[in-house]
C-alpha cells in the first residue's frame, strides 16, 4: 500500500546532517553531537545561590582563612559584620572573593558584603548607608535584580536614639527597592524573635530559639510592615543549628536572614554551621536560594606544572641545569641574600616549566595569596583542631590551649603577610624541610 507523505517532508530528520542537502534540513537534528559545536566543559550552570551572614569580630588577619572557608562551603555571597575596617572601599581577600566594605573607625562596627568572582562582575549598584548598613544590587540573567543588604543592629545596651536611627535608615533603604526586584536582609540584628513568634504568623515560621525580647519584637514589627519572612525560623532544626551566638553558658539567636514572603518558596534550607573556628562566639548562618533561571558561569583554569615527569629523564635534565647554575653562581656578585634567592627561584621556575611542561590545570576558582603558605595553613589547621577538641570537652584547660593556638596562628599569619615574596619562598621551604626531618 502506498503511504501518503504529503506535508511531512518539512519535518524530516537527517542523520548525520551532512548527508542531506535539502532545503528542509534547516530545523533537522544532527546525531552524533560531535558533528556540531562541542560543549564547553569549563562552563557550568549555577542553580542556586549559597548566601550566609557572619559577625566575624574583625577582618584584620582573617582574610585568607575566611576566603578558604567560603570556598570550602561553596558560598557565593557572605554578609559580614564588625569588620572594623575604616573607609568605603573594596579589596580582594583571596580565592577570587571580593569584599565591599564600609566603616568609620578601626575599633568598632563596620559592615561588608563578600562576593565570589562570578557575582562580583554582576554588581550594578552599591549603597553604603553607614557603618551598620550597606547594600549591593546584582544583575542576574533573565530574572529580577537581587538586592543584598548587610546589617549590624545596635546592641541591647545601646541608647534608644541609636536604635531608632538604625531602623529608620534600614526602612528608608528598603522602600527605595522597586517591587519587582528581590531583596535579602542578612546580618546581626541583636534581638531575640523567640521560639514561636507570638502573633506574627507568616513572618515567623514557628521554629525559633529562646524567649522573645523587645528588640526581637522590633525585628518582627519591621518584617510585618514590609511583608518579610525571617528565613531561619521556617526550618525545624536542632538547637545547635539555630544558635548563632554562644559564649560560655549564654546561647542565643541574634543573626537572621529576611526575604520577601512571596520569595520564601525559593529558599531550600537555612541553618547555622557551628564548627568553623574563625570566631569562637558568633557562628555562620547559611541559606540556599534557588534561582528561577540557572546562571551560566565560566570557571577559569590555573596552569599546573607537570611534576609527575620529575622522576624521569626530564627530571634529570632539570637537576643537571640547576647544578650547573649553582656551580656558575658566585654569592659575591650579589648585593644581598634576598636578591640571590630571587634569581635562584626565578631560574628554577623557568627551568621546570620549560623542561617538564605546563598543563592547562584543573578547574579552579582562584590562586591562593602568595603569603598563604604552608606555615600559615598549618597554624590555622592546628587552631581548628584544638577548637573542635574544646567544643567537645568544654573544659577550661582545652579552652586555654585553644586560645594560645589562636594567638599563635594570628601571629604567624601577620608575619607571613609582611614577608617579601622571596622571604616567603625561603620560609616555606624551611618549614617543609623541618617537617620532613621530624617525620
């Protein structure tokens, strides 16, 4: 029987595409994929934004450790309080993260917002209100702009006039945001919203911690006025994942994330991360915001020397050239030891790259700071280990040991930051040799 094919030729499928030269091949699908444009492996979709808030006490001496934590926790946006940095500036803190901050004094307050290397290129507006309030507007692909507001409310013992000024400034900022844009308020609000929130249904999720106080009622009044939801009260968690401040026997929930009630369904989770030792009292509060449309991000590659070839013939060539260089080098020709080491370091790096070769490297977010070497990493790792021991035992003896390790880590980080690149290179190698002899 003859089939009727009238009107179907326009939807014909050719495989592969190169076999068909007809005019109907415009919308046809080719197979296999290799016949078309290959997919870029270094471009990945971002399905959610991981956003956190943290009162860090001070940014001084903590930039590298903080950026390392943010990278490990895959955090895209971090609102920080009590930075205690003066000025209205921005700076790189490592791992591709950029800190936008505002402060008036080096001894108190200070506010900031940290963005990863992808979102830092999408900033379309910065509003530094005071050393307690600032906001950043981010342009996201094919979806509304996201306004992130970092806040640090006055403490309970501050004067009422200061508290009033804070809430008035925050209200003025929120009212300037267009209704079609999203907003997130993250920070240390220094108030207790309570376990169930009283009569603030819809603003309080019923899963808070502790008893409500006057400052907490102010927070809920503000949320009710602007139709906001206190995110970390909408997820049932253990107390350890609700407590944002812990000092001795004092356990409270004073850090919050607020979002428009209509956007609450985009929140996947919200909880406290209690195990990070950057600060001993305040804790990291983390939430995940599901994006309406995935964002495509390109991950850069970092060059990597092919060290695996060092044990073969190429490694022998490197060794012979270094021996020859040392034989022809006279220390008397150099004005200082530092200059001698700088030249030797440059020669070694150039030689191994030339002889061993350089690969594109694995996908990586960013290089470490040059001063963030093994000495700094080991001191911070030891501090973290002792912090976990103290958290488990809660003994005074372990607390003192942790405090001493914390001071030692801070001193080591400060020393390494002040070193010149050549001095850091020498110090790092000496540290490696010491560890080798100990083992």
